């Protein structure tokens, strides 16, 4: 007889997030009304966060196959072959809602969760990156006017008042401390990421964490239960009430005025416990006694048991009385839905349980047999021998609701204000200083200095030193490069093109280090999918990612969809974040972005060189960081994108690095070529740049600060200039010498007329100190 605690009604089902149709479907699957534990199981497994019920029909369009792909979407993380019998395991996920409710623990457990996704595959984590979005942290001019498909709905939310700014600073500070705390204590380097600031993230920050691990291909593990009678073993931390309905349901609804009351739903992490869990799991896997393993992430014991059973075509029976608990009086509902951290569920080979127990005992961790694999396909939950829940595992894990939601393109926006270019010949030095001081452009050292980026001694290029992080492989002469990117402002102005740029920039960043992009993972952050205009944004982004990943040969190996990023009906910008992984044949060829030697030539590589008319330039420039910071304008459209040109530039950069023909490389992106040149100086040892080039009739502001893609700045010794020209010509990339690495003043001229000039150290000081002062309220 099935144990019951509370009489379930349609109203209670609705309070658990199930629609009337979903509740009726659960009744049909069971052939009866669910009890409260079963209702909780259905509610978390069929939540947006766990079931992807609004996105699955569209995600299947993404390209997922490629020459390097070993495991695509459907497992805990994607896997790609990197040679020498090794594989790279990587994935990105969000922890947005928990991080708004409790910034420190939300961000910390986001790191912990993505690390478990990696080592549950049998891989040792070697790097973490974080992609972050916050509301404004500086006062000043009012939020810029906005135009685009959602202009009416996407007004700044809320206004940039002092209370909002102070809260944004507190959230940012808590998130950064949480990321640093977990990664540093666990012992994995945080090697990169990116941070952006827009008003729409004030009440809904985005905390996307990516983890990368390495394994031998023959040592991979999967979450597929098999072997009738094989024991199911719970390992790791004890179960508590923290995190009940945490990532699973907290992330499946909009924020409301009651959101701060959800603090108990946020998990609490213990990175030292997770470090022990990592070592114990990897050692247990090496015994050969482990058949399958799954981390207890979102939906905890429910998802791990149901998914392992479903993927293996089996059933699982567990008895909750055997589950290690750190609180008294926990009900089956509490235990099944708890999202307490640092826990794993594994299936061992029958008769070899003792080998597993001994490993976990050695590491001081609980390891308890709580059930067995069955042949009936059901998830059966007992409590002291009595049935507390019994549901077909495949039904809850794979047969959840699937919606092809209405899609409607928003009405065309009214014509908004575009940037009015200043007079020709004007001195732009003051504007340049203001841009360098803006939080989006300023140095992120205040953040990255809180992360240990060198632990494990594999980091070849760390935070700020290059366009992407580079991690050497001690088992090989190869290295991996990895980068995250995404521009929500471009996403709201043109979702498809914005998503294409996110792929292209991440891939271009990877190529600037000398690595060839081979695969990608994505974290898709959007508003409420029940709104047709949000689903239009989402489908446009999917199509943009699909096109870009196909041309750039970076198949999607997995990722995460985060919907309901809205507060009081106000959504974030559509923000697809792409993490691109690159493979470098020789770690010694890795390039940084810093200029190296006085006298070296500065060369602009442009794969899509073409003269744009003023009419074409103005809308694209109006979407730039300069337009927002200096002119207070967010309008127009992202720059047009030429994916074939991006691919040629990538191929050119990879060959230049492999032949050691260039000494540094830095792509042209946020802030345009002026910021690219400045950053290459700032990361060097006291070097500067003296540049003079022809803008070919393009307005000076656009020529210096425009963000058109398919471009990079490289520094070259005199002896290598001819070879650089030859390689660029081979890939149909224009290579234009525009200046010289120097000392003293930083100077940019257009056809001999100075437009930016000043002491490089004064520019560096503004750039390096501004973000820290803003966060600290100085």
C-alpha cells in the first residue's frame, strides 16, 4: 500500500507549478491520484529547469555532431576527443535565481554543481570560468534610451537610483566572493570569464558557470543504471532541508516581491567536502566496481535516481530510511526534493560493494547502500519498508510535458535616436578616458584577483592575459583554450544576429590564443517562455547559434536553458552565452594579448574589409559600448556579421600562432580598435602604441570605437612581417600595418591627424582602478 501524508488536490498541484493538464497527465500515468511525495517528484522533474518543456522542440535544431564529439547533449556534460587518448569534458550552466536570492551561496553552489557534472563523467576538473551579468554599479547619466523589438517593454528596470546601485554592488560582491570561495577551496583554477552591466539585470543577475575537465577516453562514466540486483549507493554529504525546491522550481518562475523569502530554497555548499567527494569518486571509479554514477544536482535524489534508471532502461528501488540525514523528522517529500550539495548516487557491481565502501571510508565520507536496480522500469521509493512513491522512471525523466509555445515577433519599433557623430577632426581623448572607466570596459582585476587562477599549475594564459584562457595538458604537449561570450544588448536589438556574434566572438577569442575552436556549450538566458515575443527571441537565437556553429565548425555538446528571468514582469535582455573550446597542438605557441617588444609592428587583420556607407555605419555604431557610455544611446542593430570571414580569420590566426609568426593577438570587440590597442599596452610591461591609419571615409568615432567583427590586432617583429603578409593573403585576410609598439605617449592618428593622445600610464590608471572604485562606492 502506498503511504500518503497529505490529500493532494488540483489546487495543491497548482501550488507546485503543475498546470491542470500536467496534473491530469500525472494522474493518467499513475492510474490514480498522486500522493504528496509523488506530486513533489512530478513537480520538480516536470519543471522548466529540469524538463526543458518549452525549449526541447527548438534545441533539436542545434548542430551536435562533429569530428571531435564523443558525447553530445543528453549526459551530464559534453565530451570531445583531444588526442593522445584524452578527452575534454565541459559544460556551462546557470544559477541565476538562487544567486539573486542569496548571492554568496547561490554563486558558490553554482560552481559546485557544475564541477560535479564534470567529475561524475570520470573527469578531473582543471578549470572554471564564469559569465556574469549585473545591473549598473555606477551613478551618473540616466539609463540610455532604448529601441528595438522590445523597446516598450524593456525600459530600464529599475531606474539607476542610489538604492538600486547599492543593491547591485552587494549582489556583485556576494557573487564574486561565492565563486572565489568555492573554486579556491576546492582547488580548481578560475581562469577566465566576462562581466557585463545593463539596467535590465538589476533584479535578475545572470550567474553562468563553466567547468572543464580531462579524462582518458577509456575511463569515461555515464549515468545509466544497469544490472538487475546491483546495489544503489548514496555517497557524500548528508541530506538536509536546505535547497528543497531550490534550482528546480525557484528557477522555473518569475521573481516577485516575495522572492527574498525564498532564501531557505538556496543550497549551502561545502567545497572541502566536494574536494573529498571528487577524490573518492575518481578512486572508486578506478576500482572497476562502479557501473553508473550521477550527481544529485537540481531535484536531488529524485532526478539522480529517475534519470539513471530511465537512461539505463531499468528501474530503481530505494529506501529513504537508509539515506544519511542531518536533520530529524524529515519526510519522504523532504528527502526526495532536497538539493543539499556534495552528494552523488552510484550503481555498483553486485558483490563488489565493499570495494566502494572502503574507498569512501578512506576519504571520511558516507557511503550507504540505499536500494537496488530492478527490471520493472519504476522508481519505487520506500520509507521504512512502506511504499512512499511509485512512478515509471521513464515517464518522469523523459516523457514530461513538451510545449511548442506560441511565437510572435514583436511589432516593429518606432524609429529611435541614433548616434550623431561628432565633427571631423575633434579630439576624442576625453571620450576615450570615459570609455576606459566604464565598468564594461575597465579592468576586471578587482574580480579576478579574488580567484586562484594558478592552482594545479596548468594555467598557461590566465585572466586578463589573453583573449581566452589557455590550460596546458600535462599528459600531452597540447593545450586547451576556452572562452565565454555573449552580448545581451545585441540580443535585444536583433536576437539572431546577436547570437551569431556570441558564437563568433568566443571562437575568435579562442583563435587569438592560437587554438582551433572545436566545440561549444551554451547557456541560454531568456524571459518568460509563456510570452510569444520571448519565444520569438529564443527561436531566433537558436537559429543564429545553429548557423554560426555550423559555419565555424563548433558543434554544441550540451548546455543549459534558463527561462523566467523576469522580475515583476520585466525581462532581462535575451542573453545567450556561448562557451567555445579550442585545441592547441603545442602549448608553447600560446599567444597573449600584450605587446612584447618596443619597435614591433602593429598589424590589423581584417577578414571582412569593406567600406561601409554612413547610413550603414550609424545603426551598427548605435549599438556599441561607446554609443551607450558616451552618447547614452542603445539603438540601431548589431553590426552585420560575415561568418565566412570569421572562419578565414580564425584559420589565419591559428596558422600565424603555429608558425610563431606573431608575438601577440587581440580581437577587436567591445570598445573597438582603440580599446583593443590600449588593452594590449596595459597588459604589457610599460609599452605603448603609436598608430596612424586611414579610416577610408568612415566617421572617426566609428573607425576608432566601432565593434564590427572578423578583425584582430597582432604585433609582429620586423623579420616576420613578410611571412604574416603571406599567410594573411593565403586566407584572404587584409593585413594592414597601422603602427608601432613604442614607449611614452599612447597616440592614435587618422591620416596624420591626432584624435587620441596621452600618457599611457594615465590611461592605464583609469582603466585599472575604475571598477574597484565603483564596486566599493568610492
